C-alpha cells in the first residue's frame, strides 16, 4: 500500500511539474580575445550572440554558457538555429576543465555547412581534432553529451527521443580526456569571424546525473528530476 501511495504521489508530482531552465544557476562569459557577446534566457529558450575566431587549434575564442559540476552527468538540448557568420560558425554542447582559452575540452557541435561531430582538445594548449567532417545534420538538431569518469560520449537525435552515436567516418563518437572535478559544462558558440557576431538559439536543455535541472511543482518546494527519479 505504501508503495502504491508513493507511486501515485510521484505520478501526481510529475503531472503537475513544469520543467524550467534554471537561468539563475547558469553563468556566461566570453572566452579568449573576442568582441563582447551576450546571453538571453527566457523560459527554456537561450539566445546567444557570440564572436570568436574559432573553437579549434590550441585555444578557443567563443561565448560560453555554463555550470560548474562534479561527477558523472549528461546534458542534452535542441539546437534550433545558428546564423551563418562563416561556414565554420559553431554551436554545441561543451565540457571544459577550466575557463582558460587553452583548456582541454569535449565539444559536440553543429556548423552551417559541415554537419555535426565531436571534437576535443586532450590537454591544455594541445591541438584540437580530429579533422574529418561530414555533411550529416544541420539545425534544428538535438545533441547529447555524456560524461562517465574520463569518457565523453556524444549522440544526436532528430526528435529528442531516439538517439544515435554522433559518429562521423574517421571521427569516433567517444573521446577519452583526462579531467578532474569540478568541470564546466554548457553551451559554446563561436562565429569564426573576428568582430562579427553570430546568433544561436537553443531550447529544452535537460540534465541528468549530477547535472539535475530544477522542477517547479504546484504547492511544493523546488526539487530536482534526479530526486524524483531516485524515489
């Protein structure tokens, strides 16, 4: 009986629950030598205006919307649009060891002309790669990045429900990168055109594991999806 009642309570909470993108928990800044960008969060829609010459090579220039997180987690979002300031403009999900421009990172990104793929820098100041690209998807597209210890797995989806590994010929969907807690996780955008801003629109950011987004419930205090799932 107690199990049935608990299940009914949880179902009731989920029916009443409204997922909310926790804007107050996220920070935003320009990384590297860039023209100042901006970030606007309204409900679950994030609009990012970003500059920067690229996220590539030995260091990055971009706009970053992020949280500081420890432990294993996953993050997913729908990348609605990306203005084409350059054929190599990029928008995507990123995990960084630090906010330094040369930090190691994993970056699952979409470009206007060259599709979706996982790129990464494996040590501070090291080169970014791999190089092969393939025209596969463009915005709108769902992306997911999963951290398990030092393994970063990437996925894509057209509907946010059915996921496939984000694998490109010559570019695996999984990368091994040494990072220590805490790390920075979020959304990175670069225009790849110095002095020119691009605009990216991202919706429905969701988190799992140690990255649990708040849920507002009717007549109840704020809890997290992780807490609800654990009950």
